[in-house]
């Protein structure tokens, strides 16, 4: 059974079709990419998957369960974590304070339950935060204000916050996680996702760099297949480049 299955997804805004009859599958334990130029419908696809938008047509399944049109909090509680193009962190707080917020129960009744459980619950949360900080390499910077961190470390902090969701996500949807990072930072981020995959996590990553064209899927496959696809080349480089590559 696939981890995520999107079937004939369509989303329009007035007379604009942002996503047009898109279908794809994300296999369990994979790192998959949804790539395309600006305005190609990548983020809207994510928004439909995570419940921010209700699709006009199509079906979205997570581990065999239909999640089409469900609320974002319901989808998150099933084990789907999502980052955004702009980092969802608090620059005025410290690294540790950001992760404390990420780890806390968000509902009133759940917060009350955590308080009633006493110090044991706090110790467990503290241990989860410590492990997350060590994993993303920010344990030594835990007392540092986030605004003082390099942008690459802020991106890693956002990933750490997703890891502390309760329940911890089994599927991570990352929206342009490499934007603004140096090549070395990108390599480090990729290494972390590969290690998380080895622990049973699945990733769908949106990137600027090819796969949707004006809201339509134009290619699907491995990196070499995508790079050699004439429609992909045409979408990025124009007709002349496509002719030269064929």
C-alpha cells in the first residue's frame, strides 16, 4: 500500500486552474520530489493534501485512508507533517523555546492532561527535545536566539519542530526546504532526511528545480528519466533547448 496516493487532483480559483487532474503515488519509505517552475501548482498541491484547501475534484489517500477535504489538524494527527516556504519559527525566541512550543500539546484538554500527569511527562518531552536537537546538530546552540542563527540552521530548526509533533509524523511534506541554503547546507539536510528514511519516515519534497507545468503533471520517474524527458526540458528551457536535447 502506498504511503500517499493522489488521484485526479484538480483545484481552481475562479477562472484560474492551479492544479489540473494531477495523479501520483509516494511509496512508503521513499524520498520523492514534486518539482516544477514558479506558478506550476506545487504548493497548492501541498495545500490540498494537508487540508488547507478543499480540492474541486479528485481523491487523496494516506496509507489507504481517504483524507480528501479533511481539516488540517485531523490530517496532522494521522501522522502528516508539513513545512512551508517561509520558515515557521519564532525568531525572537531561543532554539530551545521554539522546540518547547513545537512539542507542547496544542489542545486545551490535552494541555490539562499533560499537567495532570506531572513531572514524568515533562521529563519525557525534555528527552525528545534533546534527541531532536542533537540529531539536527543544534544542541550547542539551544540557548541562542533564533534570529542570530544562519538561515540554514533555521531551516534545520523547522525540521526539528516537525519531528516533535505529537504524534511524530510518518510522512513529511517539505515545501522548498533547500531555498536559500548553500550547497554544503543542502548536502547536510539531505543526509538527515536519508537517516530519517532509514528510521521508517517518508518524504515528499517540493522544489523549484521541474515536474508540474501550469498545474499539470508532465513527467514522473527517476532523476535520469525526468532530466531526459523532452516535455520537462521544454517547460524549463524552451522549445529550442528541447529540440537540441532530443
